[in-house]
C-alpha cells in the first residue's frame, strides 16, 4: 500500500512556515520584550515601528494592539508593475526574486546562506517590485487578517489571483520542453507555487525518466564499451613507449 | 518497479503476438485446437510475462518463441502519435500503454526503429501532459455548465491510459488543495 501522505508540503503547512516571516508593525500599546526561542522581540513603544514575526503580529492585530504595515511589494502599483513584467516584458520567465539584502562578496560570509523566512523580505523596508519567496501566502494572510491596513484590498486580491494564474500557466507550460534532467530554473517561484505544482511536475518527470530509461541504459553501455576500447589502446601505446 | 506494484503486474498481463518455434504437446487449446499439440510456427497472443520468458530462454540453441511488435506499437500508431498526440485514444490501444511500450522496447530494440519510437513516446507524454494539466486545473470548476468544447475534453480524458490518469489526479490534487486553502482564507 502506498503511504497516504503526499510528498512535499500542503498549502496549510506552507502557510504555517510563512508565519515565521518578519513584518513591520505599528504598536498601539506598550509591550515589553518577549524572550522567544528565536531571540527576544523588540520592546514595543507606540508609535515607533518594530519588526515582529508574522504570527505574533497577527495575534496582536487580532487583539487590536497593533497595526501591520504591508510590505511595499504588496502595493497595487508594485503588483501592477510585476504583472506587467510577467505578461509583457518576459512572457516566458518569472519575475526575479528580491535582491539579497546582505551584500554578496567573493569572500564567503555567514549571511550568504540565510534564506526565507529569515530574510527581511516582507518588512516595510523591503524593496518594491519584487515578489519574495512567500508572496502568495503572505498576501492572502494579510488580506484575510488586516484588510483595513492595506491600501486597496479588493484590487490587491484580484491582482494576486491574476499573478497566480499567469505564473501557474507558465509552470505548466514549462513541462512541454522538459528533458530527463528536470526543469531548467525555478528562480523566482514562490513556496506556494512549488507546493501546488509539485505533484504534476514530479509526475511528468517520472514518466519521461521511465520512457527514456532504456535509451539511457543503451547509451551508457555504448559509452562503457567505447571507454573500454580507449583504455586498451592507451595501454598499447604505453607498451610501445616502453 | 516494486514487486507489489499492481500496475506492473497488469502490464505483465498484456498480450504480445508470439510465434512458437517449437512443437508443444497438449497446448493446442491456445490455438483453438484442444487436445492437439501446438505446432511450431503458430502465432498466438501470449501475456508479456510468459512470452518474455519464452523469448529469452533457449532450448538447445533454438529459441522457443519469437516476439513481434504488438499492434499498439505499430508504425500506424507511431505516425498518428507523431502527427497529433492529443487526438489518439491511448486507452483503446492499451490500458498501460507507456509501461507496456517501455517493456517492449527493452525486448525488441532492433525490431522497432529504436531511438525514434523512444523519442516519439517521450514527445507524446510531454504534449499530453500539458493538455492533462490544463484539464486538471479546470476540472470541477464549471460543473453542470457544459460550455463550448467540454465534450472535447471528456473525449480526451476518456482516452488517457493509467499512468496519465495518475498524472491527472496529481495535478488535480495540487490545484484542489490550493483552492480549498484559499477558500478557507476568504471564508474565515
């Protein structure tokens, strides 16, 4: 019997991981620093902005103790720009992810390997016009939790749906030119999109691998055979030199 | 391929035209002549697991059986797949078409134009997969609507073989999980 669990993460799990993203809040009440496992939170003093993990921000928002500042890329203008990039500038590829906030140099640094959700890609200081790794789930969560903090929630909602449609169509289209090696690049694809497309893409690749398997075996045998020939002739030459 | 894999067991049961090169006593019922021996040179349809074993084993330098490409891999089918993969009813050819084709290609690499058949099958799989994903992401959305082209889709989906049905299911499950999560988000 097959294991009933699907490989990969379900949308709910991806959304759970997304709650570790840092967002910027504007507190309405004072709150002392909390000693959490991931480190102490900054002490909240209204009206100073502070960065908080999304789950804590949602909790405070629900209790009306804070307002969430939406990240700049979730602004309708920024989404318009991204949508335009996706449909007109580059109808084949995905819009690029935000640039790495820590300068990448030739010398390896400990900040090089930091990845979402530990990058500040959804705070108020994040760059506009780039979709971060958790864009879809973060957008949906914010739309659900704090539509009053967003500039134009209905427009943002339709824009997010449009973006999702366009990008999923691209992911599906890409499987047409799949080879046995796999998808060429997933740069700029978000966590939720990977979760949605995983079953299909893995299935297609599996099928191609099976169909190409005996061709692969034949090629390897031929190479081995030719390699053996080469080895023998090399030995022969050595013998001659001696 | 696991020992308990039902699909590989079912693939093993697909019939292959086999020519018996040796007279076998008492097996005449395979050729509608019960009670008599099966004569050498008779062509019978045998399941893959049996004909494979007969084809690879030898009886004193003589092959016991000779395989022929089955009808589902005939040049006619290959040409149809090359022309338009989406219009071929693969399920009518074989319920486990791709797996069966791979097994046959393993056995008959000289008989079929080998590389070509492999390339055609891969291209077919790729093109049909794209079509499947389009249907899977739209399935269940316009239920009861039955707009333009919906009968076309039904026709295509009926012609999927088993591995393609799994693919359809995988694609559909992804979309469904996503849609239900987004629905939950908006409902709350």
